[in-house]
């Protein structure tokens, strides 16, 4: 009989120990889940401005209006550069191009970089040829573009892009599809 009592007592100890371990594991999992949920909800929750914050926004917009108008940039450097495509199968291959570094006349001395792919053939309609024409150089002597002024147009996102030679302002061609991705602005 003593052996049966010892077996029952051992089973009871194992059962209580297992229950305590399961309760601890459940508590840790619940705490971790609650922390993750709180963090994720904080990331997706919209920021609500206070009643006085709109005045700060209005002052910032007024300050932007007071900045000098930028309608051109001076080419400071012309660098050959290979870049990967942004999406699809183009990500697996590199494309030859030229990066134009531009100095912008802004109060905070911003610089901009425009990357233009080198076309397979000179057709007169590629971005490379249009930018060379805007710099008043032939595409075969693109290094002479240093010191030239490129016309710039302010984008809706606050950045700049090279203005097209068209009077209508419409861009054309496959090279222009990457225009928004190829323009970078940074502080000097």
C-alpha cells in the first residue's frame, strides 16, 4: 500500500509542478502579446495634434513661403555611375548612367543629385540628351556640363526635379519613368 501512496503522491507533485509551469508560460505569453499589441497600436495610431499646434503649422508654412524661390541649380560635378533598377527584373541588373550633382540656391545650402541612364541609342528624345541640351552641351561631351545651370521645377512633395524642355511640361519616354526615383536632395 505504501508504494501506491508514493506513486499517487509523485503523480500529484508532477501534476502540480506541470500546472505551475503551464501557468507561468501562459503568463509570459500573455505579457509578451500585450506588449506587442501596445507597441503595434502605437505605431498605427494617428497622431492627434493639440489645439495650439495648428499655429505652429501655419508659422512653418509662412516660413516656407518666405524662402527664396529656386528655379535652377548649377552643375558642380558629373560622375559616371551604375545603378540597379527599382523594381521587377531590373533589380538584378545594373544600368550605366550619369549622376549630376547640383548646387541649389537655398538658405540652407542644399545640394541635389540627378541620376540619368545612358540611352542605348541617341534618338534626340532621351532624358540624357534633353539634360545635355539644357546644359548647352552635346551628349558626347557631357563632362562640359560642369558650371551649367539646369532648370528646376518644384515637385508636389517639396523636392525638385529637372524641368523638361517641352513647353507643355509633359515628360515622355521610358527614361522618364524613373525621374521621381532618381532625384535626391540633401543638405551640404
